[in-house]
């Protein structure tokens, strides 16, 4: 039986005796050891935290279950969020499970097809806007300020509380914090949540050390790296196509307090890491998730010495969510045949 985030971590979360406890099976995700990319990056040890194993295929579920439980506790009947896709899929799932009205406000053009398919099927009300994520976030903030609807973006502090539990699991699995944590950065909530989780784990003496937090934005949406909001962000990694991250200052604090870095990777670097993950490691992640691996490879190739380091890359979302990007990858071999064994034997050189 999977306990879920609320039951397993309840004592570390801001729950009360009135908070409903339920789960879709979120949390408790695998930490998988790398061979190939570890060697390529010269890492002593490299692990992937597979957040793609959450019920809607992304890390958002850890935080959503807490945000939705608190919304129910507080008597809410409608949840709203802006999203580049994964938050909306998660909100739609937990909203459906709990009988809430779920309203998602998303960019018309830039949400990966699998994520929209999830929201449609879970039965959310889908508001497609002629704008980007930053516009969508402004709209839902205004809605939540004026009306009795619960905002479930990561501005909702319960989201970050739930997401911090992934750091607890890493510490538990390794017996200590890693030396470096590589993580994609979009709206900057997750890097903030992990830093909170590692700090709490340190205070509770589950680990004597803390990781350096290594965040990676996409180059076309690298507001934090460039030091100013990006008017028209653009990247193939649509999940992190954010021009003005809501948790900007908290992410900078995580970088400074941990002695880490926030840097950017190009779409080419993202796509290289995306295919390497699939072809060398057998892990199908979405492009935004590959930004963490691309960042690791970029720094390793730039001369960063990691041979004595324990490194974790957070793999935030599933490759199945973005089939259009996946089918655009050059196949190793792909050809059409008659339904005939001989033709395939010929093509395989087995004749
Ligand atoms: C796969 O769903 O912002 O830095 O609206 O889906 O906490 O924003 C998603 C973000 C990384 C970045 N990887 O996390 C949304 C949304 C994946 C993501 C991020 C997202 P944050």
C-alpha cells in the first residue's frame, strides 16, 4: 500500500485534525543510479530522482495533494491555477478526486498535448488564453484576490510544503544529502521547495550536510540568469517557458545560502540531454526535465570536477506528456514494410 504524501509526511506538514487525508499514490518515487551519464559527466555517483513516477507524471502531485487537502479543510469548492501544463494536469486530477470545480488558465499555444489531454479527461474547465504563462498567472492572482476561489499555483504555500518531501526522500535514500542537486527552473517554486526540505532535514539531523543547489533555466527564458524579466520567453521546454518567475527571490536565496548556481542551457543542449536520457539511461523525460541533465553536462564539460561528488538530477516530468517533441526526434531506424518476415530479415541483415 502506498501511503501518500499526507499520511507519510503529515507530521512535517501544516495539517490539522480537520485536514482530510487521501492520496492518488503520489510521492515515494525512485532514486535510480546512472551509469552512462555518470561516466560522461565524470561524477563519483549520479542519481535520477524520478518524479515522473507520480500519478499524473510530474512532481506537481506532491504539492497539489497538500494544497487541495487544505482547500477542502477551509471549505473551498473551486480551485484555479495558471499553468504551463503540469500544474493544470495535477490540479485537474486532485480536483476530480475530491469533487472540486477545477478551472485552469493556460497559454493557448504552448501547452504540451499530453498535459492538455490529461486536463480534458479529468474534466477541468479549460480557459485557453491568447498569452503566455506570465499572463495566465496574473489573471488567476486577480481572480483569487477578488473571488472565493483557491489559487493552487506554487504561490500557495501548501504547494511548496508538499514538494519539499522529495528532498526528504533523497536524504532518506542516500543516508545523507547529495553534494549537488541539479534541477530545472521555471517559476522557481521547486528549487525553493527542495531547499526548504534539505534545510529541514538538516535541522532534524537526518543529514549533516546540505547540497549546493544547481538550478537551470532555458536560455530563451532565463530571467534569473539575465537579471531581468523576459518579455517573450521562448524554449522547446514549454514547461519552463516562464518570463518572470514568481519565486525568483527565494530561488536566488537558495542559490546563495547553498553556495550553488543558477545558469541556463540552450534548446540544443536540452534536446541532447533528452535523447541521451532515453537512449543511454532508458528514461523518457520531458524536455524541461532534461534541463537538469543538460546543466550537469554543460558544467562537467566546462571543467567542473565532480569525481568526488554525489549528484542528484531531478527528473520532473514524463516524456509521454509531450508527444509532439518526441516524434520530432530523429529515429535510429524507421521504415515501412509489407507484413512479411523476409522483408524485415533483409532490412536487419539476417538474410
Ligand atoms: C516538468 O505546470 O510551472 O521552477 O505550470 O512542469 O517550480 O516552476 C511547471 C514547471 C520543471 C519547473 N519541470 O518548476 C506548470 C509549471 C517540469 C515542469 C518545472 C515545471 P518550477
